[in-house]
C-alpha cells in the first residue's frame, strides 16, 4: 500500500488528509467519497509503506 497526503479545503477551512491506496487515482476518488463537500483537493506527498515481510 502507498500512503497519499492531500490538502483539502472545505468552506474556507484547510485540512490535511491521509489515505492508503494502491494508486493515485484510487486515492483521489477515496478522498472525494469521504469529503464530498471539499472545494479543493491537492496531492502533496506520496510515501511507500513497507511491511516487515517485504524486506
């Protein structure tokens, strides 16, 4: 899984949101579904989450 960090704006209030997803489009759709009133959604950071068994 990859963790995506988004900055979103809802009614002039800025929030930071973290979502786990397999790709960038899935993460964007997840944020749209979780925060339907968001007026601005901006991807800020992507980080790969490593499991201990993957090493």
